[in-house]
C-alpha cells in the first residue's frame, strides 16, 4: 500500500495544526531571545518571570492568550510584560502557516506525506532560528553562531529538498561568507585597525548561500542592503538620529569598568587580553558622531531578505529579475 500523499490530507486540519504548532514554538523563541545572549541555558531553569524570578505556571504561559487576559502584566508581581513576547508568538504562528501554505502546499499533490513533512520541518526550523537571531541582533548587535552555523549545516544537509546540488549549496555558502568577510573584515581591518562589520553578518550570508546557492546569497545581500537603507532613512527622518541599543551600551560600559579594575601586576595578562578584545570588537568603542558613522544592526535586514526568499522561492525571484 503506497504512503499517504499530500493531496489526501485535509488542508484545513493542517492549517490549524500549523498555526497552533507555530504559536507554541514562538513562545519558546522568547526564551531563546532572552537567554542566549546572556549565556543562559534555554532548558533550565523552567520559564520564570524576569522581574521577580517566580516560576510561570503553564496556564499563565499560553501563547498570546495569557498576555491578553493579564493585560500585558505578570500575574506574579504585576510587572509589565514587553510587547515582544506576544509579537514573537504571533510571528511563530504566522510563519508556520506561511511555510505550510506557500511551500508545502506548493508541492505536487502526489508528494508522499513524509517528504512534505521534511520540507515543512526544515523550512520552519530555518524561519524560527532567523526570527530569534533578528531580535537578538536588534537588542545586542550579535548574531548567535548556533543560528548562523546551525542554519548553514541544515541548509547543506537538506539540499535535495530544494532541488539543488550539494556543490551548489557549498559554493553558495563560501561565496556568501567571502563577499562580506573579504571587504568588511579582512581588508577593512588592515586599513582601519578593526572590522567594519561583524562576522555574524558574513555567517548569515553563508547560511543564505547554503540554502539558495550563490545567486541566492547575492540576492539576500542586495535586498537586505536596500531594505536596511530605507529603514535607516525612515528612522533618521522620524527621530533625527540613530542610537545604539541600550544593551550594547551597557555591555560596553561593563567591559570598560572591568578593565579599570585590572590594575595589579598579577592581572597584566588578563588586562592585555581584554584590551585586545575591545580593540578588535567593532562595538568596543563609542560610535563616532554623525549619521554616516552610526552603527546599525544589518543582520535583521539580511534575515528579512532570507525569509522573503524562502517564501517567494529563488527561481521565482530570479525569474522576476530577468523579466521572465
């Protein structure tokens, strides 16, 4: 007996499952976004209130619903809950539905259920990781290697699900990394003494190349640059200036404060190591004045472009650009 085909499965049931599944994973993403940049485990301890540390009961942790019922405040201590929590949960549900609707339902009706599930699982895992990285980069201006390198490995491992050859994905990953690393890290560092962009952006393009080939990596770079420029101009028009995230300023201040405490002769090596770390870090010094010197997290725009390419499809986008 042949396995069930995609066309034999009830689409509305799949849609309900996808949205509910996405909401649950969106809730977990909030844990990842909060804990990963702070060096905390994402599994232990269990979910707790960031304000007072009290464990959050399961019935107070229902995605979106709990936030609305409690009017945006923690039940344990009344502290205000950030808008980010329901927004990320909703994003999880929306992306899960979009992956199902656009990618999975775009497969042939005779596709075996297990192949459709593999396509959904890989695509949704990529989307989840990218959303987490975008919010972390917006707040801390870092892109976790667990997302960029893990996403690259996943892209290489699932090349056949996208009708690509392994060599196309491997070459794409190489091109994606080098196109940022060479001018903005390797060459810029030799001229200015420190990198012009963090390697996190190069690794994000490496991820894009592993998923969509070298042409996909260049598409992500171009679309990310255009959308990033437009967003930056919009912020300048509204606010008149660009500011670093508060978390970045706090982390830099903490490192400089630690440096000032390392005054003993027995702390010389530790002090020199921290000085080297600050000198090589693009965020180690206060940004220079002027809009042209402002620091902007580029990762979220690369991530947005990658998600757009995932949902629109590389071949479709290349066809549009070539006028076909």
